[in-house]
C-alpha cells in the first residue's frame, strides 16, 4: 500500500514535471508544475513530516497562481490555447537537466545511507521547530531578514514610481496623486 | 415520467431572465424589469446564467445580430421572448415557464439549432459549430478583429489580425502606465452587460483591467425609431439603481428600482418622496460606499457626488419644483473619462453618466454635467 | 498521522456541510428580500437552494469556443473538494474527521486551493470578463492571506499547538475571541474574502457579468456556486474551534454547541452582507496590507507575550 502510494506520487511528480515542457499553453505548464510539486508534497507527507508537507502545498499553490498573474501580464489572451513554443536554449537546458537528474538519482541510489539509530520524536512538528529555531536560530533569522530585504529591495528598484514621487520629497503631501487611490490614501 | 415532468417544472419555475433592450426603450425595459421583479425572476448577469432572453423593443440590424449571437450561448432549456409593447409584458412572460418545461420541444429545438453549448450526449463534432469563429468573447461582448483599424462596422468583421483557435483576436503589446511593455487586448463592451445603457457599445483597449483607449457608439443609430424617454425622476432613479447595483449594494438598488416603478405606474406615489429622502440619506451616510467610491483628489468622490446629484435631481423632479433635468453626456466626453480607468471604475463612470442615443434637443449637452 | 478517519464522521461531514450551506443560502435569500424591500416568504426561501440546484442540474452544460475545458473543469471541481478537505480538521463536537497534528496549517493550505480554482475557471473560460474575475480574486487573495495567516497563527500560539483539538481544549475556560479580538475580526473578514462572497464578491461581481463564473452553465455552475458556499460554511465553521470555544458550553452537548455557534457566525455574516456594498480591490489591498496586517502581527505579539508570561513554551 505504502509502496504503491510512493510509486504513484513519484511517477506523478516526474511525469508532470516532464509534461511542463511538452504542453504549449502557459497555464497548463504552470499547473502541471504545481501538480508535480503537490506530488512531492505528498512524498514529504509520507515521511511523516506533516508540517513541511502541508506548508509545501500552501506555498506552491500561492506561488503558481502568482506566477499565473505574471503570465497574464505578458500574454493576455485568456485560455491561451494558441500553440506556442516556450523554449530557449533547448540543447543547453536539456544537457543541464539530464546531468542534474543523473547526478541526483545516482547519488540517491549509490550513497550508502546510514541506518536509523533513534526513534522519531513524538511530535515531529515540534522537533522540526526546535532543530530549526534552537541551534540554528541565528542562521534562520539572518536568512529570513535577508530574503525579506531582497524582496523589498527588488520591488523598490523595479517600481517606476516610488513614495517620493507620490508623496513629495519630504513625504508630507496630504495624499498621493495616484489615479486609483488605495484604501488608506497614502 | 410524471415525476420527471414535475421535477422539470420545479426546475424551470423561476427562470433567470437576460434582458436585451433596444436603444431608446427605457420605459418598456423598466416595465419588463418591474414584472420580472414581481415574479421574483432574477435578472441574469450573462447568457450562460439565463434561461430566458427578453428582447425589449424592436432591435435594428446590429442588435438583432447581437441577439442571435447571445442566443447561441444560452444553455437549454431556454426560450426567447420579444416584447414590443407594454400591454404584452405580462402575457408574454406568462407562457415562459410552460415552454421551458416542455421537454420534447426543448429537445427538438436543441437538436435543430447549432447550439454552441454541449449537447447532452457529447458528439465528436461538438465543436464544429464554431466554424465562423464569431461567438462572443464574453457575455454580450464581441471580439472585433478590425478594432485596431476602424471598428464601427457590425460585430462580425473577422478580417485581419491573427486567428486563434476559436477566433479570438491575438493580444498585442503596448506600454502600460508604468512604462512596461505588456499585453493589451481589444474588446468591445456591451451591448448586453448587467446595468449597462441600452444599445451602447464601447470598443476598448484593455491592459490588465485598465482601459487605455475607449470609443463609444450606439448600435443602430441610423434605423432608430422614436425614442421613448423616461420622465426625469424615473430616469434619475434608474441611473441610481444601476450605480448602486454595480457597487454591489443590491438592497438599495432594488429599492431605487421599486421607486422608479412606482413613479412610472403612477399608482401610489405618496410614499415616494419620503423613501427617496431615506435612500439619499443612506447613500450619503454609508462610509463604506464613500470609501470604496473615493477616487483621486482627497476625500472627494466624483462617482458618489454624481450619485448624490442624481438622487437629488430625482427628488426635485418628484416634487415638481424645478425643471433641472438629469443632463446626459456626449460620447466623446465619456470616452475621455474612461481612459486610464480600471474596469470597475469604468463601469461606474458609464453607469453614472448614463449616455443616451440622442441628446435631448432642448437641453444643452454640458460636459461634466453628470459629475 | 493519527488513526484512520472514522468512517461515520467522514460520511456525515459532507451532508452536514451541505445542510448548513442550504440554511445559509436560504437565510441569504431572506435577507436579500428584506434589504430590497420585497420580503420573501420563509417557505419560498427554504426551497430556493433546492430549486436553483435543480435548475442548474437540468440546464445544459456549455463550452466556450477556444476555452481550456480541462483547466476550467479542474478549477470548478477543486472548489468543493478544497472546502471538504478543509473541513476535515473541523471538530464536529469534540472530534474532527482527521485530527491532524498540523491541522491549522492544513486548513490554510486547503482553502488556498480556492485561489487556483477561481483563477483556473476564469482563465479557462476564454472570456475577458471571466479573466478579470479570475485575477481580481488573486489580488484579493494576496491581500487577505497575510492577515488570515496571522490570525490563524495567533490562535495556534494561544493554544501552543497547531492541532485544532488542542486549540479547542485550550479554550475550556476563556474563549480566544476575548483575548484576541483583532485576530477574530481579521479571520471573519478573510472568511468572506476566501469565499469571494458578500463585500468581497468582486471576482464574481455584477460589473464583470458574473466574473469568473460568467461562462459557466448547468452542472459546471452548480459545482462552482456550491463549492463557494461550502467554502464559506467550512471557513465560518472554523471560527468556532479557533476563537469561539469549539464545543465548550453549558447544558448542550458539544456537537450542538458547534452547530449553534456555526449558524450564529453565518447569520451574522449574512446579515452584515446586505448592509454593505462590495469593496473595490484597490481599496481593500492597501487597507489589508497597511492596516490589517500590522494589526494582526501586533495581536500575535501580544498573545505570544501573554503566553510566555504565563510560562508557556
């Protein structure tokens, strides 16, 4: 039963991932990728890491849908079933992909995995949190803040109109001159 | 079999009606809406949601083509009613449920017509009917391949442009308001949209949901017969009802419509001024409405001010004290206002401007009069 | 993972959800009639959900030319399934169908599927208005998701567990709504928002002719609309274990309290809905990110400090 489930999830993950490059609709490609990720989340759940598995589902759904929005920006045709090629540098990409796959799969099969010594903790979510946030607290916090700063920095650099354009050099305009005001009015 | 027909009757007992008014039939349309509300038949938002298409007035050539297009997208069981006179309204709607529940006739009609909707047993050729590729893009919205060049022909020019499966126009690139080169789409809005002026079509260039270019026109201008206009008060209430409905405030919208109908039928209008005041007070006091309508310019809301003006003019007209009518807007001004607006805002702008096919001869067209 | 889900409860859950959704639709019809000044009789309102469902069952399905039928179908089906799966961690009485260790996160993950579902339906219909409806929901989703997550986290922090039954157990004395009112309000707002309902119905708004659902007919529309109501019911019901003490209460058995409280939340939502207009996306987004998100973070901080002060963790 467990083996069957594993095989189904593993095959789904790989096949859906490969199909991403076979379909000619951006929407289908996006959601096939999502399917692949969901299968991986299922595999993570099978290892008993409930929290991680569910968080993968959560993040991937949001991520793929946000990606779909960018897709509309660059291609507004709804449904978009027009056959189109989404490949660049096909040969190089194929070489990289195959090499990576062989390396990873080879590693997984050839490495002499250690035998489990202890027993899994009673509450894996708690154990995961403690191992991440106990000894590695500083690393995780630095990582988190760095990532967040990167996101904010990218947006600030990319935005054509920042807050100084909208609210004046001293940021003292009573309201912005946006055509469409937000709900707060700044 | 008996149970089946009973179930079918129950299923179609409360049909959703899609109202397709010809330009200049506001009075008749109001009468139809009143009768639908009396029967508690919901107004459909789109052809897909409709069981019943009510064609109000005598459509000209262009609108007739639109009706044909829409009819293809209405799922069976379905029926179409043409109403050209106020006396026919109740009688025409009376037969609707019986016809919808007539399974044999529905089935025969479904197999006859080239319905785009999937037949009950999907046949391999199910998709072939789209051969002309001119089905509507959305509810009452027609893709117009020639929109880039000149778009005031009919709805069925599918000449140039790149043909996609299904005959949609390929989107092209354009600069957005932040200077990014993004896709834009040429679509026509109307003439069959909820809370939309009769017979109006606006060809827009849409980027995301921001309108970049707009050109409004009325269908069948050349063959339009005598227009029957609503009295000032009723028209103002009609406009207010549309704006409120677009704002998603269904209750007050229905009340405004009820007041309009009371004025039109002239039966019992004693309560109208009081309820009108009440409605106006509610609109002015709603902070959420003010918040959601508020546009550029601190604290002021053009739409809300216009809505308040409309309600005030309704009050004036009901009281019969002044001759200040609700002034229409000319299409060029409307187009200018739509450019740069988001879709939701644009819908409100159109609803509150409420353009009419021909400006009233005795009233000067005052740009900006509606706000 | 805990023991296999009890069979009885798993069969009961969809039936219960549908029954409560029925009641919610009927209440909505009543409230709409009253708001419009055209009251609907009780009997008519009570049969309206069944009649509308029957209408859509009888109605023909419909395909749009050039539409992506596969994606649209998947999107429509995902909506009710997501609602059902989200409800799996809902304690009916004291016991849920699946008492997951990360139940609160599970609930969140399942309801996020609505994003994908609405977007897919809007996109797959090959109609501009549907598409606008579809991405309106994503904009809305980005705005409500953060306050929503912080509201969930606050409840979890208060109980020091992600397990929904633990959250209920922690409210034996004091309901969480009293110590985390901001989180509760944010949660209720996001309940309506995730079901794109009431003031958050712009994705299926009248101005876009039904938005994401504009091209749906027959069974497709039934599944979509039913899925939306189920989502609303499941999310509203989740407010009970998270903030309203779950099955705790005097005199009545736990299941009855859950039912009563769920119905109360729904009645409050329905009554409020007809008093207010739809909120525009651009307004809501800024308010949500600039006001609501910091407010919920502050709420989470306060609750965390209280828990630490009481010697938690």
